[in-house]
């Protein structure tokens, strides 16, 4: 698994993400996946989802409350966000 600061998650955002995961029935080991996919009208759609494990090539952003996964294809599109 790769580890690099692809995105920055503020303390407040990390706290809110933790709350959302709890509300959705996630547990302490839940991971948040951020992905970018082509949109139906062109452009891109940004999507979030819960996962139980990371892929070997995922970038992992470790916050205090949640780990955010970004796949290598999405990484250049969210880098610096």
C-alpha cells in the first residue's frame, strides 16, 4: 500500500467523517474510499464509499478518526484537494 499526502483532511472534517461512519453503522476498522469516475455528461463525479480493506496500490490518508483510501487512477484528480 502506498502512503502519500494526496489530500488534506482537516481536523473538523475528520471528526465529521467519523460521525458519519458511526451513523452508517461503520466500525472502528471501516475505511472511507474516495474515487473519481467519468460523469455521464462528461466531466467527473466524485464518490465516497465504505470499505473493509484497502487494495495494495491504494494511497492511504490516515486521519485521527478515519483512514481515507484513494486509488491510483483517482489520485491525480484529487491531489492537492
